C-alpha cells in the first residue's frame, strides 16, 4: 500500500471518500451523504464484518474494501462511523497515509486515545473535520452569531432522548459509556461556543441514566447541561437558554430538519480537502471537547 498523500485532483472533481463502518449511523447518514454528492463520491466501504460492509456499499454501487489498507488505497479522505475506540485506533493510520479524515465525536473513548488522534492529524498535516451535526444547520449558526454579540451571565441546556432504551442506536458503546460521551460533546461544544470557552466542568448523576453538568466559562458565566438517552420523549429535545442583562436567547431544535445539515457538512468537508483549509470544527477542537468530558468524568464519581 502506498502511504504517500495522493495528488489532488482537479478542484471541481468530487472528493473520493472511503467509509469505515457499516452500523446504523453509517447507513442512515454517512453513506447516503457521501454518495449523493456532488462534492464527494463514496469510493469504498470497509467494516470488520464484510457482509455488513456489502449491505451498505451495494445500496450505492460502491465497492467493498477487503482491508483497511485497501480502503486507503481507494480514497483521498476517510469518513469514520465506528465506536470511539475503533476510530481512535484507525484514524492515526489514515492520517499517516496522508488522507483527510471526517471524524465522529468523541474522538476516542478516553483522553489518551483522543490525543493520539489529534496528534496524528497535526503531525501529518491532514485536514480533519468533526461530525458535530447541529453545527452545520443554518438555525444553529444563526443562534451562535446572535450569541456572539450578547453578554451572557448564565445558561441552561439539555439534550434528552430515549434512544438508549432500545432499537438500533442502543449500541454497546453507548450503553457502556452513556449520554456523557455520546450527547455531551454536542452541548459542551455549543455552550463553549455560545457563552465563552469552558474552563471547568463538574458532573453529577449516572452517565447511563441522567447526568447533570455544571460548567464555568472563561468570562465568569456558569452554565448547566442535562443529558440523558434513557427518557421517553416523543422526539429528541435539545434546548439552550442564554441569560444576561438583555433579553434571553433560546435555541431549540424542535423545529429543525436535520436533513439540512448533511449538504452543508459535505460541502464544507470537500472544500476543506480541496483547499487544505479546515473549518475549525476539527480534531484539535475535538480534543478540547474530550478534555472537558474527562473533567466531567473525573467528578462524576
């Protein structure tokens, strides 16, 4: 296998992306997003179970790679849709081969794993981008733009759903680590961006049932975040309320169509690969979020 970076194609050609993983999230989002272009093409799928990889690949006429090394040979960028520990083992190898990486959150199951991913990306100078879904929706960007001009004293937030109660998204790593690792990155990222950088996090509760986070921000503001994947709700609930001397500012995903996120994510990742200029929602940012998760985990008891 060649480990040298692939020469860039013409700027307007689709970025050739290989997909690692064949689970529910790979089927529901990654494969469909990458294959429908026009900014990207799905050039190969690899998973530890070849039959699962074939099921995903066949739906879009993509080949199945017989090994991770073969996948790297077939693409110029790699998208990961696998548990955090698996991503942390494979992403540094993709970076060392000069491939851009589209990464899931969290970067790894623990801080050392996350640091290894971020260090590999930095060492090899490859483009990286995180699939923090909500960040790619116009409503989220409008909220963050409005928040940037606000003086925030405190904030309340929640991310709640019942997916861990059963169904295909009640996967082993989610049931083991709970909402802190799965849902926590979304709220910590949004609070860190909307309020001010988070400097400390304390957690109470059981990550597998309900976790409450208290965050202290660089500007002196304090925010709270409630996380659970084990509560019965008619639909997932993500809500952030910012308070200060002015009127409150509320972000609520109840009316958001998440299908609007994928074209933005695909377009921005492809542009980053072609230009070599990332969006800032990258592995380094993912490491910062993982450091906050580690702080929370240490205090949860």
